[in-house]
């Protein structure tokens, strides 16, 4: 079996990643493709936890800008992440991967409550744990939920899957001189206001020295490559780290 660089990972997928070309909802082909890639990583013996956003269904900020109460809108956003998590659970289980969905908001008919020790136990048994309903609190994002859960389960790294292959010095679509930055410190991300992870999520990682890798999920096998230690995307870490 190939030697993996990381033993326990937290993979953060945006809701939009599940929508594919249609831009809304869940595209079955896309979610099945992602599930197949996750299975390959699980088969390498890596413990995988997932946090999935809800932006393909509902985003609290967008609704509140149109007049809805922000907290109510955010709770709807959290419910959207539960839908995505159940869809991913189904896709993974169809491929023979054992999973558990835990929810930060109690809904015991469809998901386990979030219990840290139980989540760790599932991971040790080789189950993929999907953390749904974000942090359970309005005014947060699933990026922050990903950082928080990664810390709690002692993940080795957060892998943030995006549609671009890392962080650039400028917008590569607008500036032809933009270059990809292979490494950045947390402080650089915060000071430059880079929108890779929100500031709360980035500060949490900084305070706890948890590396984040931002990479392109639209390329087949990229999750596996990152887990095997290939240098793709951009790694964000502390100034003195050798990750
Ligand atoms: N959300 C929240 N608290 C959390 C996580 C999420 O209120 O801890 C809400 C928020 O309204 C957000 C929505 O859930 O807009 C969907 O999450 P997010 O925008 O992070 O999803 P993504 O952009 O990753 O698809």
C-alpha cells in the first residue's frame, strides 16, 4: 500500500462543488464522482472527515440581503448542508464506504448528534464522518465549521477543495502576470484579505498551527495526490513549519 503523508484529513467541499455545471442543487454524476475519489483515499487507509457547505441550495447572507432575518436565513443555510451531507452519505454508501453523518443541530431521525469522541471512534474504525449543520450557530460559515471540527478531531490537515488550483498573486482570469503561490503563511492570507478561507477559519487554523491546502478538485485524482504528499495547490501554514 502506498505511504500517505496524512493519516487523518478533513476535506471541505463547498456546496457548489456538488452542483456541477447546473450551478444549483446536486448533480448525481458529480457527487458520485467525488464519492469515488473519496473511496480511493479511504482505501489507502486514510481517515476521512468531511464538511460540506450549503451554497448550492441556500446561503444565509444572500437571503438576509433581500430582507430576511439573518439568523433565520443562516439556520436555513445549515439545513442545506444537512441535505448535501445526506446526499454524500448515500453516494458513498452506494460505493461500499461506511459513513456516519453527525449534525451540529439535533435531528436524531436522520443524523447522529455531534459527539466528538464518537466521531473519532468512527474514524478509527475506517468510517467516513460527515459533519453537517456547520457549527450549529448563525453568523458562521462551513469553512469555520471545517477548521473547528478539524481541530477537535486532531486532523493532520484541512483540504479545501475549490475550482482553482491554488492561491494566485492576482486574479488569473484578469491578470496574465498572476502567478500561483505554492506556500503562504496564515498571516499573509489574513493581511492580504485573500478569500480562500474566511478570516475566522484562517485565524483558528493559525492559533492551532493546522495546515490548510487549497487545491483544485475538478481534476481527477487530486485528493489522492495531496494525501500522498504531492505538491499541488497552495499550502497555508505557519512561518516556521516544514509541512
Ligand atoms: N451557516 C451558518 N453557520 C455555520 C455554517 C453555515 O449559519 O456554522 C449557514 C450560512 O447561512 C451559510 C450557509 O449555512 O451561508 C451555507 O454554508 P456556506 O456558505 O459556508 O457553504 P459553501 O459556501 O461552502 O457552499
